[in-house]
């Protein structure tokens, strides 16, 4: 799909504020409401906009820790990767997981109530026969920079 400057402007605004009204979005990107709405729908249909969400202040909900976990599998076959990935998709505490090239097979982001709950989760994964050989735990001590929108200026130029 070929993107023009208005499409990129729409993506940039929506990546920072997914709740913006169509009228406000249209004004920010220099379009009238109807053509702006059509462009957003086209970007959604093309899969460039995957969804909309909210950033939640976890500390206001109660105790929570974020842990990054590097994972190595016992086997490196396509089937082994599929088994692990299918299992991880069903684990709610694993809020993100990336397959990696290099020294580790996966990087997981895990959010639990506390370190004890995290260890129970990891023990359960080890017992689940999903090919987990070893893992390394990195506990987040403080957020420095949270998830943001993509760096459009760098990616598109």
C-alpha cells in the first residue's frame, strides 16, 4: 500500500491519541471529516492500524511487577517453536513475547502481582513440557521510557 503524507500524519496522530475524534483528527491532518474517516478505514483494512488501546497505570490497581525473561528452548525445530508459542499465547501474565535471532530464542514481558507469583508462573512453564530449557529473569526496577508510537521520522524519512 502506498502511503502519502496525509496517511502518515493520520498514523502519527493516532499512535499518540487513539481516542481522538474524527473531527479533531481531520483538523490536525488538514482534511475534512469524511475523507479523513475514509482514510482511517482504508488504513485499518490494510492492517496498518492493528487496534486501539489505553495505557493503564498498574500501580493504581495494586501490587504489580514487570519482568523481562529471556528464554532458550531445548529443541530448535519448527514444531518446538510452535508448541512453545501456542502455549505462551494462552498465558495471561505474558503480556508480550518476541522471537529473537541470536543468543536467546524469545524475550517475554511478564506482569504479575509479585515475585512469588512470577516464580510460580515460571515453575508452571517448566512443568508444562513446552520445551523450556532455561530462562533468565530481569526485574524492572523503574520505568525510564514507556512504549510510544513508532519513530515515523526515522522509519519513513
